[in-house]
C-alpha cells in the first residue's frame, strides 16, 4: 500500500468549485461534510477555540487528533473562531458570503441567537444551500430537544427490536443514526445544489434524525400495521427470527441466507434432505416466512455439522449466498478490500503513519479523491481569513484578542 501523503493540489471530483462552510461536530455532520469533501468540495471546518469534541475520543499521538476525528475530517480546512465574540461571528459571516453550502448541526434556536438563522444568512448570500441536521423537526413538539445516537436509536425502536430477539434491549454497537442521517444530509445538499443550477435560488433544508430514522426502521417493520385494519403486527418476522444470526459451524461461524426458492432447493439437495422440500411449512417463500423460526432452526442445526471452510466451499459452489463473519481486525485484512484498495497507509504530517480508508466505488470521469489530511485545530485559520478578505494586521488582531485561534504544524 502507498505511504505517500495526499496532494492538496487542484480540487478534483464532481463537486470541485463548491465551497461548504461546515458548522458541525462529533459524527453526523462531519461524516456528511467529509463525503462532500471527498467529492471535491472545499470544506471549511469552523471549530470553537476548544475544537470538535470528537478530536478527544480514543487513543492519539497528538492532543486533539484521535482516531474517530481522523476518520471523519479529511479533505477539510480548519478555522477556529469564537462565535460568541462579535469579531469571530463576523468572520463566519464573511466566509458565508462566498459559500455554496452552510451545513450545521446546532439546534435552530442556537443558530438564530447567533444571527445565523436562514433569513439572516440568505440576506448575506441568497444562493446559499442552508442545511441543518439535528434531532427533531421544528414543526413537532420535540423541536429543540437534544439528540444523540443512543437516544435516537431508542426513540425509533431499535433496542426494542433487538430485545425481541435477544430478550434484552441493546443499542447497536455503531453510530447508525448519526451516519444514516449524515448520508441523508449529503443527498439533500446535492439535490438542492442541482435545483439551484436550474432556478438560481438557494433554500433551507431540515434533516431531522428522528424522522429520518423512523422512515429507515419502519420501512422494514411497519409490516402488518401498514394496512387499515391491520393485517398483522408490526415487525418483519424474518428479521426478528431468533436464529437470524451468524450460524455456528464446527470451528467458527458463517453468515448464510437460504431464503428464496432457488437457494432453499439447492441447500436441501446439498445436505441430502430433498424430503424437506415437501414439508408444507417450507413449500413456498410465503410459507417459509410464516415459519421462519423453524426454517432458521433447521438451517442452524445443519450448519453445525461441518467446518467453516467446508461450508464456504460447498455453499459457494451451490451459488448460495455465504460470507465469513469478520471481526474488525479481520475485516481490515479482507482480500477483496485489498484488491480494491480500500485501505492504505499514509503519512500524516503530525500523526505519522496512519491507516486510511479510501472513497468506496469508482468513477469514470470525475473521481472523488483524498487531497488533504484531517487538519489540526485552526491549522488553516490564517489562510481562510485571508481568503475572506482580511488583511494581515486584521488577522493578527483577531488572533491576539482570542476571537480566532491557530495551530501550526
């Protein structure tokens, strides 16, 4: 793998020439803005003088350069400003004048108190795409409530669904709500930029976590409650089956899905149990859905009779969907990911050699790219203030009075 540092040269990618003012922190917003940066946008990360909270999560070689921060903030430039200081706030407004997108995850009330509500920002720049990603839609009674991934997971029934399978409600061990809402913010911004190309007008967009994740979860689990009167309970029975899990083999685990008619017939033939094909519980896919607990229990019993390697070979040969059960460590060694260059070692100017995940997928004409490492807090404060029209003595004054902060490499 390459150990070269990415080039900060001319912007590339489908969003080259688009400038994003990023007033977000932690996971959801930075995940969204990093994708926009990977696509070629010039992302200006506006941080407080203390920096993004996620900088301090996990082990690090330098203060404020933890692993989650590194994974969420490449292709950005950092400017550190005190928005409570009139001069710091004025600097943000100067940056907004030349921007295409303002992305924020402060609650709307906080934005309004800062003088950065949509009407105020649109008066500065009427072409701005103003995108707020936060907990709850402003039209509902939960507007303004704090929202974190765990809280939203609970609010949209994810722990409850886990509990129906395991007997105990648990949060999923990933920031699913943050990242799903972040992706929603990305496609919302892209659609608004496309609309602006046709109309010349910017607009305000609200991307609420609660509503976004409600749609995400209930697209599967509204199920029988989709109808009036209901045709059954909420909850997609296959996803809630007790044995819908990695199945234990003689020496490990394997992930397999034997569900559609073709796969079910091939599996029964593979194990020499063609008689089961006549079982009325399993004749058709609709029958297997109704009897999914019995189906999965039967499959689990069979999988336990051979080794993982034997099942991987046999099921692959039978064209039945199968995959290994990775750990985080083994995932980073997956040979397919090595083939496509998903990971590479790069030299970070302050952090030394770090593992980087590259942009997934390929583009034939305007490929995304990694052009900048995750910046130190305020690493680009001087250059961004200069780009906003501040003279050298004005920049010195902002730094001296504490309205802005810089950290040099």
